[in-house]
């Protein structure tokens, strides 16, 4: 007879049956911070614009930084990832730093505005070069081993997804740059919030559709 470990089964397996299946993957919304992620990203903008309407620029900066630190601390206490919780604080610190240097409240939005422009140019350029960015990233995630551009349906799907991202970035840049030139700081805050997460989710859904289409046709 073969001796068996009293803590293992006859074949030496661990007790408790087969290994449990991995837990469900986080959804796109959860990866963005969940519904509260919208609130966390909007609050610093609202606070800056509201404080600027009633306080001096120096006090506006102080209040905005204090609120940003409080939000980051709260998110960390809730157990959120450091990169997710601190990311907004870094962006706020950069925006506040530029305002402090220039002395102009509207410059709170200048980094975001030109980031949109760069994103628009990169996304549109990748489509014109027949290497849409959505497809390039999909292929990298899957080991960079697929000739995805040879499948016309897959290429077309990534063209659509990348153009959707370009359209979102281009719209944000066009509207907010116009408001920036017009020195409409309050309306810049409204546009930043209204054109923020809602448009991001819309573009992300198109990208997810293109990725699923690619996986269905190529991952066999």
C-alpha cells in the first residue's frame, strides 16, 4: 500500500476540491474609479472656479490644494490604489503650479486643453498612417504577434474606434480653447466637467467594441 499524507487525498491533492476559478475582472467603469470617480475628478474643478469667483487668486490656490489633498487622503483611506487616488492630485498640482507662475486663473485649464490637442493629432495621424492606435495597443496586449491589419474588418473597427477617440479629443480642444481665448474661466469649468467622463466613457465603449471584434476574429 502506498502511504498517504493525512492532510492530502490519495493522489496527494489538497483538500477542498478543485482550485477556485479566478474572480471576475473589473469592469471598465471600475477601472476608472467607479461612479465616484466622476465626482472626485469634478470637485477640484468646481472648487477652483467657485473660489476664484469670490476669493483672491492666492486664496483660491490654497483652497484648491487643500481640497485636492483631502480627496486624495479620503480615497487612500477607502483602500483605493495609490496610482488611482494620487493621479488626480498630480494633475491638480501641475495646474495650480502654472496658475501660480502666470497669475491667470484661466491657466488652470491650459495643460488639459493642449493635452487634448496632442491626443487628437496622435489619434488622427495613426489612422492616416493606416496604423490606428486602438489596433496597435490591442496587438501589443496580445503579444504583438497578429497581422491584424490584414483583416479588413478588424482594421476598419480600429479605424472607427481611434477616430472616435480623436473626435472626443478634438471637440474638447476646440470648445475649451475658444473659451480660454475668450477668458471665460467659469465656462471653462463647466465645459471641462460636461466634456470629461461622459465623453471618455462613450469613446471607451467604441474601443471595447473594436477590441472584442478583433479578439473574436483573430484569437482562435
